[in-house]
């Protein structure tokens, strides 16, 4: 028999992990690493969150302006009566 076939995998051997450096668009050989990609993704989510917060505050401000106008109208009506 072939000696390679009889060789059993040893559990005490270190397992090698290989990582590639990814370029723009996920192509190997570029300068972007996985850490850079994760960091960029985090920045994108942060930008999205800030944008959503701004939109929520803007909408709240508009709503408060409408409520303030309604209260002002109510105050005028109460004074007339």
C-alpha cells in the first residue's frame, strides 16, 4: 500500500489559516484588507445612522412647528370668545 494512504491526520499538527489581501471590488492583490473592508462597512452604517437621525429630527421639528401653529390658532380663538 501507499504510505500516503496509511498516514492518519494528526491532531497535534497546527492548522494553517490563509488570508488574502483584497483590493477594491474584492479582487486579490489589492491593498484593502479585511479589516479595512469591515471598517468601511462600519463607517457606511454610521453615516446611514446619522442621516436617519437628522431626518427624524427634521421631521420632529416640522411636527412641532405645526403643533405650535395649532396652539397659536387655539389661543387666538379663545381670546375672541
